[in-house]
């Protein structure tokens, strides 16, 4: 169950469509394969098989978990570099500790989001804290990579900690869906995330039989990723389930509905942004415009230009000790 909940009857309601509004149709539905990331935590590769043009300005997304760890099982990543984009880690349930070479960091816990602008180059680590490794527990989140336009590829690295209580909460018109706006704007209400690339990111929980119809910026693309549950997306109700990504066509509004009689709500991540429409050369932790720029990033990383791991730097914890 998502950490951030609320009484939807007390929240601002999303307004109904206007007479000229059009629904965004479903273009494609794909199922993400499962794999492992970092030191061995399970992920769903949400964007696998989807064209880069349909995803622009997004590059990559993993669903982390959902998994119930036994003591000693939680895993994260070790220190690694990034350049040329922003990483967004949203913890729906559970805890991740973050630290980077520019002094950013903290605990990402229960509905919180870390928004890290890698920009010109940064080192960072994300790892479960000691107490979670020792006790086990639920682990469920999202890591999203947002591209930066060429003019911002070498921006100063930046870290934002967005606590779960800071997100903008809205309710669907029927009161059956809770929308958490993390970044961007929905129906005139803005989330707290500050982004270089104009995007909208929101997490919606739609109760059994309920329907969510929300306005969406016509200049943005539109993606719906199913975190859990079953339901339908789009004006003709295409069926969807956990681990599937829906790419929508042009229009003014997005419709998502939860399957009636299902014991678990439908949880979806709603994503959209203004396409950058620039060449992308993506290699490992670097997202640049050309191969030569990626080679330069590798050389700069090897030369220590991404700063150093702090003296008190976190290390992956595998049980039986301390960070």
C-alpha cells in the first residue's frame, strides 16, 4: 500500500472536461521484462521495447520491487557516475539512503522523492539503510531518467529532497482516486519538483470501479505505467495490468479506470514532458548527444572530474555491521 494516503473527499477535485477537450487515444501497450540492477535488487524495465521518440524527454525507467525482503536481503547500488540527465528516485514504500559527490543526500523514505541533476558530472550511491538490511521489509519504488537538452548537459549538479508530505494531493471528480503530483502541473495545481526539462510526474491510486479523467498539457507526450492492480486506459478502455506501459497519442485528457470488484486498487504512474527532439547517445550512466561526448564523459570520470567519494561516504551494507 502506498505510504502517502489521504481522505479523497476532503481534497480539491479535478475538474470535468471542457466542450472542446479530446481524449488521448492508446497507441501502444508494452510489458516490461524483469531483471536485476545494482548489487542485485529486482526491477521491471518499464521502457523496454518502446521507441525513443515516444519516450522523449524520458530515457529510462525501472520499477524497483515491489518485494518483501527477509533480513539481510535488501540490496542497492555502489558508487557510480552520471552525466547529462536527471535521476528521479521515488520510494512508494520502504527506504533508500542516498549520497553524492556534491554534498547531496539523505534518506528517501515512504513516499519521498530524490531529484538529482547529474548535469556536468556526479558520483552517487543508493543503498538500503542498515536498519532495513537487518530487519528486512517492503521495498517498492521507481527510478526515472529525465534527459537534459544540449544547453543544460553541463549544468551544475543539484539535489532536491521532496518529502512525501510535500506533494500536491488531488482527488478525481468521483472521489474514487487519489492523485499525488510530484512535479509539473495538473488542473492548475503544481507539484514541488523543480525540473530543467518541463515535465509532469504524478502517482494515482484508483479504487475498484472508480475512474480518473485528468487534463494533460497538449505540448507534452503522455505515458501511463501500471505499478499494481488491473484496469483500463484510454477512451475505449484498453485493459492493462501491473508492469505495462501505455503510450498515448495527442489530446487534452487522460482516462484511467480500475477494474470493478478487484480487491487491490489500480496504482499508476502518469508521466509526460515536452519532447527535446535532439540526438541521444546513451551509454551506461551517460546520456549525451554524440558518441564523442560520451567518450569525453568516460575520460573526465576516469580523470576524477566528477569529484570524489566523500570521506564519510556510504558503503553498501550486507548485514551484520554498520554503514
